[in-house]
């Protein structure tokens, strides 16, 4: 973007002069609704006005904001992770920290017999 305000002001001023010249005889419809007053800019100052600086509210330092407001994304991530950790604490403990029970691969005793008694 190569915006140059000075060049735009020159074009606007040329358009304004053209409209001033041809407006009385209504030759150009381009000038309809065009502001014929020259643009006025507020004076540029390096500092605010003295009245603004003398205002007591302006001169007092701002209060320190809580870290929750300064780092909202960190707050969300931290408390979401903490909440999920508490909610899933039992499965997490069971998976990672609970002592392992020995696995018995022997065949259990059966209470029924393959052979039937025929009476």
C-alpha cells in the first residue's frame, strides 16, 4: 500500500476548484454532494493540552491488573487442563501409577465335568 496523503489532498483540491468553477452553471453532475469547503486539519501537538495533563485521574498510575486478565489464554489452558486432570484422575491413576496385579495364566479349576453320569 503506497498511500500518500499529500498527493490525495492535491487531487481533492483540484476537484474542489473544478467544482467551484463549474457549479454555478450546473454543467457537471460530478460535483453533486461534493463538499466545496477546503479540508481543515487540527493542529498537531507533541503533547496533550495542559488541562488534560492537570486532570488528577490522568496523572494517577493505573492499578495492576490480575494475571488472569493479562494472560487470558494461559488462564484458560491451565484451568482446563487442571479440571480435566481432576475429572479423569481415577483412570489416570489406574493407567499410570497403580501397582500391577500379577496375571495368572493358569487354567482355573472347573466345577463341571465333561463326562456325564448316565443313570
